[in-house]
């Protein structure tokens, strides 16, 4: 009896061992062997790092930081195994080498965010690292400029002194000096203006122009006076004078405006039309409510060169505020260049006023082809257009570019005329063949592309067939790409 019990106990133990082995094999059959240090798997590429800014291999954060071996033990997920129930996720074991590499990658990523403006420089980023990038001669110049820009905009008193030393270094690149003094204009440090003003004495024009931009950002009374005096100095170059004039145009102070107006009439007395045009262009950066009267006086000045009158209309079109009234008035000017510029200003208006009827009436009576082209484009910027009123004008066009501008206006409003059988028949018989010929045979590449773009807007079966024919026959790759993209 005792012998039988022993045999039974032994058999039971063997049975338990077999069951335990079976379950153990199920638990481990799909596990991935542990990676060894010698296998050295490749690290994933940080696409954001490489796309935004690629640091030199010799820079402080270069290639060597990514050459460390690293591994991470990661078993196959039990949730993907049909023969085993899901278990709680195991804690991953991080190799110390990986931890160090990951930390360096994180620092590099943060620095790139600062350099590309995606983060503030105060978000745990070492200022020393940014200084190192800016000072490293082996780093790409665009990386150094970005570092210089961010450091200078947010510098403290101690960093300002260090930047000042760099500006005094004759071997330090002028492009970086220009970046520093311009960015200092945004700095909150009280000593910035002294540093910027001293850079006006630099022998490099690029640095001087950067300093002028920095003073324009500061935009106080003293900075305005300094910039207003620069064009009066016969010893400075035209480039520096132009930069000072543009800087005054950006300063939103009455004395800056008054300085530009006085400068304009002084240059008129001296017959300096180039400087007059620079001043007019600079005034285009201001609000039309401030500059409108001056621009109108230029238009009324019979002694003014037509290039100055055209420049005044262009500047008015670029101005802030509602310039509709000024531009409409200029559409009746005796000079066709002035009228064309006024129409173009209305075509480019971001928030155009509803002046469809006025533009249509002017179009009907306009004799100049170039002006009509711009008027079609201006009407294209309106919410609604009376197609029946403009089609007779379009049908009489002979210049191909003007004709395409009219066809483009028609294409934009195609949904409003789709039920008009006579008009659609004219489009199929005349418009589509004209556009096809222009896309295939026009001398100017822009004309060929404009024809294709207009055809794509028409969106009828016939227009799609024409596009297919052009794609098969054209030897212009840009035309083909415009059709197929």
C-alpha cells in the first residue's frame, strides 16, 4: 500500500512538471531575443530636425551626438497573440546609453525650436549653446543668423555686452552683425540703442542697414531724427539713404511723416526724381487717411513725371485703410499707366468695396488694352458681375493677354451663365479654341499658363477635353504639370 502511494505521488509530480513546462513554452515562444550592445541598431531620423535646420557635423550639436549605440528591450505585445490572454504592460528597461542620447536629442530639438521661432528662448534652453552656434565658423550661416536673431531679441545686460564685443570684432561676419543690430531693436534692454547707433559707423553697408532697421523698430523721437538726417548726408550711399527712408515710412509717428514730406519737396527742388520715388514708396507703408492728400497732390502736379504719378497710385494701393475712393478717382486719369495701376490696386485689394457698376462702366468706355486687362482683373475681385454687360467687350479683344483676362472673369462666373445656351455655344466655339491656341502657341510662358488656369475654371466637358488635347500636344512641361496636378 505504501509502495502504491509513492508511485502515485511520483506520477503526480511528473504530471505537474509537464503542465508547468507546457505553459512556460506558451509564455515565451514569441518573445524577441534581447538586443546586445554589439548589434548597435540604427536610430530613427528626426525629420523635424533635418528639415528645419541641419547643423554641421562639427557644430556643438552635430553628428557625433547621434553616433552612440543604444537599445531598448521590448517584447512582442501580448495583445497581438491569440493564444495568450492580455497581460499588464511590462516596464521597459532603458539602457543608460539610450538615456544619454535621448537627453541630447531632446536638447537639440529644443534648440531647433528656438532657432525656428517655435519656442521661447527661456524654455529651458542654454543661452551658451545658442552663443556657441552663432560663434561657430563651421556652422551654416543661416543657423548662425537664427541664433543671433533669437539671442539679440531677448538679451540681458550681460549678453548685450558680449554681443557688443562681437560687433567690434573685425573678423565677425557682417551678415551676423546686421542681424544682431536689427534684432536688438526688439530687445527690452535699455542699453540697446547705444549699441545700434554705434553700428551706424560700421564700414559695412549691410551692418549700417541693419542698424537702421533696428532704429525703425524702436521708433522713438530720437530714432526718427537720426533716420531723417541720414538722407541729407551726401557722404552716404544711395542704398543707405533708401533704407533710412523706408525706415521712416515704418515709424508710425507724425514727425516721421512730416520728415518724409519735407524730404520729398527738398528732393523735388533739387530735381532728384529717384529720391522722390523712394519717398513715395515709403509712404505706401502708412495709412491712406494720413497720406491720401499727399498722393492726390502728386497726381494733380502737371510738372511731375508720369513715373512719380504712377508710383503714387501704386503706393496708395499698398497703403493701409480704405483706398477705394482714391483708386476710383485715378481710373479717370489722363495717363493710361496711372489708370492701369489704379485698376491693379483694386484687383489686389484684400477687402474690396462693392464698386462693380462703376468698374463695368469704366471698362465699357476704356480705350487702352492694358487698362482693360487690369479692369477685368479688378472685376474678378468683386462678388458679383453682370456678365451680359462685359461679354460684348471681351468678344472684341484682340490682345491675347487682355482676352485671357476677360475669359478668366467669364470662367469665374460660369455657374451664372451655364443655362444661357447662346453664351455657352460662344464659349465652345470661340473661347475654348482661343485658350487652346494660347496654351500651345503663346510666346510668353505666363500667357500659356494663364490659358490653362482659365480652362480649368470653366469646368465643362468640352473644356476638360481641350485640356486633355493640350496635355497630349504641349512641349511645355509647366503647362502639362498645371493640367495634371
